């Protein structure tokens, strides 16, 4: 293991130097590119007793306090939730709040003549970007981890209470969809002896999902060609694979981003580990330094524990994109390889001196791959992502029965209602609704 070694080999030194170089350039070295992250979110924990009586209410058609046939577990986007949110209460409708309420409440209304059919709970979590005015708030990645934990806690508690009487629909919007993504990918591979398994999940709806695989259908119809800006690779949901639906509008950069923008994905991974506090800018600088150091060490662990790495097609940039997600285990679940600060300093000194040619050669070999991995960056500027992305990201939510359009939120309501009816009748229905 690396922790016991006193010297660092040439390949490891090269890995360290190139890793730090790419981190610095990728996170802050894309001049002229200013892309605002779309509205997203993450999670924490909360009590059903929290919330203000003046602003919160429990909808009369919400049977979540009992054991409904179908329970919607809804994860809101950024700024739409707090860690002390009342999971049962619907906030007073404001332009900027409770977007997922445009699915939950209408679903209750659609099933009001059949009491006990549906219920819903909102996942409490600190849905922040790490941006605080006076004091630090959880970083994006910390919020994400809290959201995953809170979602699983709600599922576990209700499964223990209701047993097999209730099935669950996971609903996530924007960064809330990322929370649901992470929960679903893990849950779909659980052992059959787990408390909550894929058999307990009736369906999963991902709206404006930053991990949507490129070109995936949107609500049963052809979807836009791009994919999630965090990743557009095919996802493995295990036993949940046939229960996933996506809603994605063209040019919504959260779910329809150009496929080859690796440097943006890396930059967002770095920024997701940082606090942005206006009265303490030093915290941001410190967080960046810690993120770079941590990612460098994790990158080295990934490289040295994959013995054929230098002969593989995987680049330094590919490794950095993986380790930017702190939930990624670079050496696998059964190992604990570590790299000390002294080893990193020693390697950097070597890389800037006698090992510089090794580093240059590796980076030169990967130059064409770096260009290929980022060939779509300019599409963000020459296509209307900047102008339409934010608008499209908000246009999923409409429930006006008098207009001529069949909005995504209306489709999701119909889909959940059909799922609830199928659970009652013991039947199966197609994964995605039609008009």
C-alpha cells in the first residue's frame, strides 16, 4: 500500500503532477465560458412536525399519514427544500417554490374519489449550492449526500410501518432528480433481503435530470439528443431498469446538454466541494485547495490500483471526472490505499524537475483525447442553451385543463394515477404514459 512506501515511483509522480495540472486548468482555465448551473437540489433530514402553520398545510387528499396504495416520495430542486421541512405539508404556492407540488397535489385531486389511493411526502434536505451570505451552508455534494440519506430514511420508515401495503413512486426534479438517480441506482441492486427493494418501487420519474442518458425518450416520446450535463452515459438501474421515465425539454441544459463537455463536468465536480460565503472568501480559496489536494490523492489511488492504467484508453481527465464525485471509491470497496501529503509534495517536486518529460509525454499523448472529450463546448454558445435553458428548465409545470397542451407535469400525474390503479388491480402498465 502507498501509505507504507517511502519513495514515489515515476508513473505515480507523473500521475500526481498531471492530475494537479489538469485540476487547475479545468476548474478555472476555460476563458470566455460562463455557464450558469440550472436550478437543482439536494437533501437532509426533517420531522413531520416541523413547519409553520401559516405557510404549510397538509392537503386533504394526501393519505401519506396512513398507508396509501402508492406513496410519492418527492425530491425538490435547489432552494426548494430545507433540512427541517415538514415532509407532509404543502407550502403556500409561490412562483419560486415547491415545483414538485405541481405533480403531488394534482395527483391527489385526480384520486380524491378513491380515498387512500395516493399520498406524498417531500424529502427534507438542505437544497443549496454551497452559497451562503453570512455563514457557510452545506456544499453541493454534502447536500446531495444528505438528500440521499433522507430519501432512504423516508422509504425505510414507511416500509417498516406499511409493509407490502404501499408501493412507492420516486419523483425528482433537477438536482432533486440527481438525488433520486443515486438512490435508484443503489436500490436497484439491493439484495432481496433488504428492507426496501426494487419490488417496493412502482416507478421512478426524473424531471430535468442532470444524469439523463443522451437521447433517452421523454415521457414515451422521442427525447432531445443531448444528455445530462453531469453525465450522459447509460445508467445501470438493476432491477429498476424498466420502471424509469424521464421528462426533458429541448435545450434544458440540465438534461439536454451537449455530450462532450468533460471540462465543464469536472469544473462542476470541483465547485460542488466548495463553500461560497460572501463574508468569508478565504473559505472558498481554502476549499479549492483542499478539493485539489484530495482529488489528486484519490486520482493517484485510482491509477496505482488499476495496474493496466497506463496501457488503457482512460485519460487523466476521465479519472478526475470520477474522483470529483466524493462518493466514488477509487480503489474499490475492500481496499484502503492512501497517499500522504509528503508523497504528493515529493512527487510534484519530481514532476517539475527530472520527471517533467514523463509528464509532458503523457499529456501530449492525451491531447487529442482532451479535445475530443470537449468538442461540444462551443455548442453552449452557438446554440440557444444560454437563452432557452433556464426557461425550458421551468416549463415542465402546468396543470391548466383549459389550455390545449399536455404538459409534462400532467403526464406524470396521469402516469402515477395509472400506476396506483394497476397496483389495486394487480396489473402492469407501460413504463411511460401516452397522451
